C-alpha cells in the first residue's frame, strides 16, 4: 500500500497562492428549540494552526465545527473567517472545506470525479479540474487509483480521497470531523501524523474534532476542550496537561489523581501547599489560603520502597501491572487511592509492599483553580 | 452529467412553455363562435356540430358529457358561464336548471313545427328548455339466455317479477341515473305510489345489480351478463342494430318517456349564435342527423322522418307523464329517499 | 445583494409596468400593445383602476436594497417589500371580482356595486412571484435555512403553489360541506349528512344487508394496500435479487397495468370472468361449473385494483430494495444468521420505509379509484363513486359530496399518521458516503419461491388480461362477433392525405394530441416539484415542516371528482381564472400526482447519507448545484418513478378531468368513457391500445433519458476480479 511518503520531500507549496486564515468565534450560541448545543462560545484559531475541538460526545464540538463550515447557522454571536464576518453566509460561500467522519464520498462518481468536484462546481473547466485533482491525488499517494469507484478502495484510501477532495480547492480553513474514527489503531496513528505533516507543510488552518484526547495531544497546536456546550479550557497540549483549568479538564485530558491539599500562605506567585504531611511549592493560580484540589499526573508520583522516612506519605501497593515501557500501580495511602505510573527499567514493586510516596518536582502537579 | 443537464433544461423549458401556451385563456374567435355542451353520444354530437358549422359558418367548441355532469358543471360555472348552449341529454336536469334559473327563456320561431310533448315541456319549464327528441322507457331481454333459462316471453312490467328472472334483471340506481328515476316516476304514475312501491320491492328480489349508468343494463343484456334490463328502448335498439340477440319490449301497462332537451345557458357569451343554433336544431334537417349517427330516439319536429328502427311512439302506450311534478327537486328528493329507505336497503 | 435578488426586483417591475396585468377575455384579440405596456398594471392604475397603484409602494421599497447594496438592514427592507406586495395583491384580487365587490360588507359601505376586474394575467403572476422570491431572499439574508436563498425560495414557491392549487380549491369545496343548499352556514345539516346510516351502517355483520359505504371503502383499501405491497415486493425482489431469466419481461409486464386507461381492465375482467366471459364459458362447457356474477362486487374491484396499483408498489419498492446496503446483510450473515434469518431480521426491517410507503400509496389509490368500482362494483359501493354521483347524479347534492370527501380524507390522513407512527424515529440510512463493498445476498430459498409463486401467476394473469384487450381492439365486437377488423382504429385514427398535407380526420385525434401535450408538460413539472418537496422535507429543517408535508399529501387524498369540482369552483372566477385552459389541467395533474414524487423521493433520500450534501456544500457548490450534481443522480430511481407515474396518470386519469376538459382540451380518457357509455367497447379498447403503446414508448424514453443510478456497488462477477482484491489493504 502506498503511503504519503512524498510529503516531507514536498518542495513546492500549493497553498502559497492563498494565505491561511484565522477563525474567530465571538459569543456564538446555537439552539435547537429548547436545547442549547453551543452556549456563548468565543475563541480564535490563529492562521496556520491546527486546533482541536476536544470533548466527550454531545459537548457541542461537532456543532461548533459545522458552524465554521456553515452547515449550521449560529443563533447568536458572530463568526469571522480571515477577519471577514461570515455569520450569515451559506456553506457554499465560505472558503472552508471539510473531511467528514463518514468521508461522504459521492458513490456515483469515480475517485477522480470526487476530487475534481470542488473545482468543477466553481466553474473551472473539466480539464483543469482534473489536473488539480490529479495533483492532489499524487500528493496523498493515490495516483493510479483515480478511475476506481470509492467502494473499491480500502478505508484508509477512502479517507485519503476525502482529504484530497477537501484540499483541492486550497481552502482558507480545513475542517476534520473525527476523521480517524473509522480506521484501525495502527493506521490511525499513521494517518494522524500524515494530517499533521500535511497541515504544516501546506501551512493550513485546520480545525479538528475528536473525542480521543491522545489524538488531540498528538496533533494539535492548540486544543479547545468543550464540555456541556461551553469551552472548558483552551491551551497548548502541555498547558492542558500540566495546568488543567478545572476538574473536568484534569480528568478528561490524560489520567489524573485528584487529591486534597491546603494552601498555607496567601501571597506571592508560588503557593505553599500542604498535602498530608508534605509541603509542596506550586504556582498559585489564584488560590487563596485554605483547602484546594490538586491534579496529580500518575507519572508525577514517586514511589520509594525504602522505609517511610519523616516528611513522607506512607502507603501500600495494591496492584501492579507491567506494561513494557512502564509499570502501573494502584497505591493505597492516607491521601486516597492513587494511580501511579513509573517509567524506566526498575524492578516491579510487589503488591502488599509498604512504600513511601513523594511528588516529582514542579511538573505534573497543579492546583485546580476554584475546585 | 450531460443528460442530466439536458433534463433540467427540458424541465424548465416545459415549465415556461406551459405558462406561455396555456395562460391565454380560450380561443381568439371573436366572430361566429359557440360553446356547446352536448349530452348525447359522441357521434351524434360531432355530426350536429359538423352540420351546423357547414350551414352557418359559426365555429363550435363542443364538449361531450353526461347530462348530470353538464348540469353540475353549469351550476359550478354559474358565476362566470363558459357554455352558451346545452344540447341533448335527458330532460330532468334541464328542467332542474330551468327551475334554478341557470338557463334563459327563448321562444323559437320553429315552435309551431314541434310535437305536442315538446311544446308542453317548453311551457312547463317557463320557456327555458325545449324538447328535441323523445324516447320511451321499456326493457329488453337476451333471447338466447331466455331460451336456456326457460324464461317465457316477456311483455309487461309485471312479467319482470316472474320467479324465473330471480337475479336476472338489471336496472340503474335512480340516485345516479335519470333513466332509473324515470322508471321510478313511471311506476308511481301507472300504479299509484303505494302499489308502485310494492312493485319496486318485488322487483328488488329479481334485480342482480343497480348499475350507475342508465344505459349500462342494455350493454349487460347484449353481453349476456344479465337476462333482462330496463332502459330507454332506443338504447336497446342500438344494441339490436349491433346484432345483439335482444328483444325490445314496450310494456303492456304503458310506460313513461324522457324528453331530450335543449337550453340556452344564462349569461351566454355568444347569445346570438346560441339562438341561431337553437332555431337550427329544431329543424327537420338537423333532427335527421340522430338516426344517421345510430341514435334512434323520436325527433320533436313533426316533419322529421322517424327512423325505421326507432320504436314507434304510436305503438307504445305512453302515459301522460307529469314532467313538472316529477321533475321538481322536491318531489324528486322525496321519492328518491323513499326508494332508498324502503327498496334499496331491503334484504334479498 | 446577490444578482438573483436584483433580477427578481427587476422582474417585479417588468410584471407591473410592462406585461398585461389581466388575462385576456376569450373573445378578445390582443394586439402587441396589449401585451407590452398597454395592458400593464401601471397603465390600468393610472386609468382608473386605483386599487393597483398601492402595489407601487412595495416595488419602490424593493429599490432601496437594490440601490444601496451594502446596508445592513437590507434584509428587513426585502422582507417588508415582499410581504406587503403579496398582501396587497391578494387583498385587491379577492375583494374586487368580475361583478364588483365580492364582500357584501364592502357593497354596503360604499353603497354601490364597486369596481370590477378580470382574472390575473402574466403581469400579475410575474409580479406576485417576484414579491414571493424577494421575501424569501430577504429571509435567507437573515440566516434562515443556513442563509441559503435557493432553499428559502424553493420552500416559498412550493408553499405558495400548494396554497393556491391545493388548499384554496379544497377549502372552497369543503366549505360547502357545512353549508345548506342556499350557501348558508348550517352545521346541523352537516351532522345529519355525516351520521347517515348508509355511510356507517354495520348491518352486514349481523344480516345479509349491506354495510355502510365507509366500511366498504376502508375494507377494500386495506385489502388492496396489503395485496399491492406483497405483490410489489415479490416483483421487486425477483427483479433485483434473483437470476431469474425473464426478469426484464417481468418488469415490463408488471408496469403494464399502470399505463392502462381506466375502464379497460374492468372491461377485460368482465370479458374473462363475466357470466358470458371466456373463462366462465370454458368452465361451464367443460366442467359444468355454473356461470355466476361473482366478479361484480368486492372480488372484481379488488382484482382490478390489484392489477392497476401493484406497479406503483413495485416502483416504490424497487428503489428501496436496490438501496439496501449489502454490507448490513453480510454483517448479519457473519453473525451466523442463516439467509432466512437475515432476510427477516435485517433486509425486511430495512425495507420498512418502502413497505410503508407502498402500502400507503396502494391504500390511498384504492380509496380514490373511481373507474374500477364504477365498472365492476356491482352492489358494493365505495366512497369515490358515491361522491361522483352525489355531484353528477340525480340528487345533485354537493354538500353530501363534501361530507363524503371529508370521511375519505380522514381515512387517508389516518393511514398517513399510522405510517409515521410505525416508522418512528429509526434511521434507515443505508447509502452512506463510505463506499460499500458488499455483494447483495441472493434471496433465501423460501422467499425466492414465495416471490416466484406470487409474481409469476400474477404476471401470467396480466398477460391474459392484455391478450383480451389486444384481441378486443382487432375484432368487431368482443364476446359476440370475432370477425377481425381494423375498423375501430380507422374510426379513431384515420389520416387523410389532402392537397394541404395530412389531415387528421379520425375522431380521436383531437383528444389524443391534447392528452399527449398535457401529459408531456405535466410530467416533468410534477417530478420537479415533487422531488424538490421531498428534498426540502428530508434535507432541510424549517418550522411548519409537518403541515407542509401534510399539504403535499392533501390533494392526493381527495378524490379526483371532488378535486375537479373544486377546481371549477375556485378557478372559474377572478383573481385566478384559468378554467377552460390547458393550464388548469396541467396544474390539476401536477398537484394530484406530486405526492408520488414526494413519497418516492423521501423513501430514496432517507437512504442517502446527509453528509454527501454537506460535503458538496463545503466544496463550494450551492444548494441548486448540489441538487443537480449529487442528489439528483442518486435519486434516479425516484425520478423515473415520478416521471413515469405522472406522465401515465395524466394520460389515464379520468375522475378529476371529467369536469375540467373543454372542447379544446378534451382528454383521451373522457373520450374513452364516452365510448364505453355508448357501448362501443371495440373503439374504446382500440384507443386504449394506442395509448398504451404511446405510454410504453414514453416510459422507455424516460428511462433512457434519466439513466440508472450508479452506486459503484460490486456484483458477484466483479468481486472476484483482481481490481477489487487489490483494494483490500
């Protein structure tokens, strides 16, 4: 099977004719009758960035994407693409293409006709449209299959035809609606890398919907986490992982142990937090003195088989699973049951062993504001 | 894809063509036009139109329909009449139209040439409709079927009650057919209302089907679908001329008749031509056309030769049919609902 | 401001200031100046028809957005202009009639008869349309229907057409259900008529008396609905899922009855099964089975309607059977389901929308059928014939006809409601944007056998019926005189060569040409409006969608007779005065037959993944282009179905047109009815034969022009090819 191997060696940039555009939502709301699918959402996607809309199903991320496309109309608020107000423009009038979850390949057209569809409906002559289509098919490594019907292609190939079809008009913004959900796990990793590579080499603005946080972390410049029709947090993958804005984000992005602590001082950018009998210095994030919730990533917890020293939390290993690159533990401790991941070639700690718990310095542990 | 485009184009073209070719209502014949609703057989209608156009040069637009339909249409169109003249068809709807003021009075110079029954109807309708032909009610039976079923010769209304004819008589439903209503009125006039309904109840046992159309029993007899059928005699004669094994009977007790009529529609746009046609249609020459078109009714102009096949009105014992009474809406509604309740819903 | 909006504003002015506002009197000879400027509303308005002048206000209002294109409040101006314009035209149209004020209140107020005006003409039609479209464009600019002006305009136009050609006439006639003979409001009369024993009586259950006509109709409708669906399914399965050798032939034959003019099937059945029919004679002479009249009544009507309406079920179901995703069946099989189980648990349930539609159509058709009960009904009365004779029969009771129509309507709408309840909210999408690489399953043995055992005898029976019809056209008198003759054809279709060229002297030519013309015009219009409506119903969301759908079904549910009378009542007077024209016939057919296009369109569209349309939209294709390039090619089965159906129905319908035909536009069926009435079966059958041939040719032409739907599905033969094998990663 062909891969998109030619991508990295791609020298010319077909997107050079058009500038990638920004996408901006200003207080956008979408209602269906009494149901509010998207509630007063504002964000900006900078030109040339890949931004992921992430969230559990029903959170409004697909509706948001479809509002960018013009397939749904905002009930309130403003949508701008490249600085232009497109709130009331129909899908056909926006310079936006979309790759659908089901790929939406026209079953009555060949692969080539599918890809050339965009240019032909724009009034470009058939010959030129086919040329453009062939260029894109070559780009994604499907040359030679252009005469096939979509049904004669594999899932991965169909997905790439869908991408080629969306790319052919060189849109200001490219949208992906769960593009990998119909692919197997291995293919998924490869295709998402291809998409990322394609986006970077063509300098495209991409909005990408997924419910898979690993996929989101892997491909995005920015992630917009949505929950219950609102934005929960916006940020880079690292920001989201290390500084979750609330309990939902902390829990949804990666794994997190939510534990209680107490801030003991009240000024300065660094807060002194007491966890059990440990004192930890953490970015304050607006927390005043008093009890707070903390998100602790599994790999930020250090387990020590050496006997419990002073100033440490003691615990007992309940369960241990060896997973090759890492070992996962369930630990019982006074601050709650902890899920711990340890990397590196260490011997596995046997269940039942008493241990002491400490936290890796600075990274992977954060105060959750307002929780 | 090409084809599809053409199809869309064709659709749009067709759409615009419709609009263009049809929006302009009616014909543009300013001079010498006449719109005619014709209530007899197609052939007769056509022959009449052809002859009138030849004689006068007036262009006739003719539509052929059953009398009931014409009446319904004229009534529906009364706010803006389309038709000028209504020619042919049984007299009752003509009388009803006259009663409801859908048609206008006219006294033709030809009135003097007409038979008494035609003039009488004209007077009863307050000059709004005139008889153009007449046909007597009767019945016919399939001689072959009668032989196989050992049915004796039938001569009178009473013979239709014979037990040999159980489920072998067909007649129309008076609710839908003027012919059958004529039968109902005739029987009531011959026997009186009570005895008449006794007769109809007895007849009900022998009736296999009340047809919708008045002439349908004639066809059924000709086809051998039923042994006997009650219709106007000329309908049976048409079948006989077509070589069907039918004997046509003029009942011995006497019988009623219809008067095929002609009326000028109120608000006619071509009133002068309508009158011209009216006068022409009452001439002997115009009335000869019926027989040529295989319709064997008796013409109303005294000097028209009666077709040889036609049942001679002189051989038939005609009753003095009270068109005014039995043609009125009120009496009609009363008799029909009585028939519905007392006869039609009887078990067999 | 788009160019289209600007164009419509210009057209609005053209209609007002250039084209003749009023229709021409039938006796008038219009000159060129009557067509241009001279007859325009502007000139009329300045010459005394003051009521036309206010229309200038909305026309001027529409100029503001045209002249100042970039203002933000343009949509408001467009909406206001369109709405006000429509309102003004409707108000002046309905208050001023041919003979002055139409409302007594106005007569009393002004103390006179008031002004008068004729029916609307080209100008009024164009200006009204322009106002409507301007209104819709304004709404689209507000973001209605995702800002798609094509969609809002389509919705607007379809709604307007339905209001004018369905609701308006139907309201006119139904109003008479509540009126007494003098036209006064009389609800008690309605109640008495409604509760009549002849309608609701149940005597047939307890004695040998007849049951009410409502029960008869309902029973017949249910029988026919079930029967046609079963037969249609058998034909559809054989045609799509078996290797039956003669399936092409089977397809043609199953479609034959639909193209047969009314009365002819009935006549043929009498000639076979009647007391002196061919079969009865054989049975009597060979086996001594006594001749009987069993064909007259429920059995005869049932058989005739089965013959007539099975093709509709077939046309609906074949699209649905073709559309079922083979993968789903394969999925079932890999789950260890036997082919029979797969058929029952997967294939059949997936056909539910199709089955429900087929049943609904069969049921409704049976309810509205008029020709067959008339010929074969015997003493089995149904509502449609009752209504016809209530209008044209000896009693002339229009109110009673209206009451019976309401009952008929209630039955139809009840069926519609039940269908919805049964289908529920399940999703039946099986044509998705993902290529489907499954291979359709062959039918399970017992299903195949059952299909063969129903379809083949039925096909043979159809052949017998058509043989009789064919023979009948070429012998002097069927059943009595079998001398071969061409006399019937000569009477109807004689062509003479004269000095001035060919002269069509046959008696049938006029009605023949008129029929072909009307049918050819109404078929594409019907299909276009029907499928557009189906598209709007399935692909767009707008408020009032349900009542919109109901409106499209209404004209179908009302029996033709009532439609005919209501069209005369509604369209014989201004403002819309179109009786006596071919236009009224075309519109009558379009709106009577549109529901078939809508239903088959909905059935097919509900199987096509919506993201296909959306993909096209995001690729820059507007709704109109998406319709043409993506939706229509996938809708081909539905296009064929509705084109064929509407063409054929326009050529064979009788009950509605019997009131609408004129001398100029006499229809073939009314001519045939006349022949049947006159007992000239030979001529009637000969004419029908010619019509059948014409319709066959038309159907072939339609299928050639529209073509088959390409879904890129593999069949067994190609699935083994290297190309396909390669495609699997």
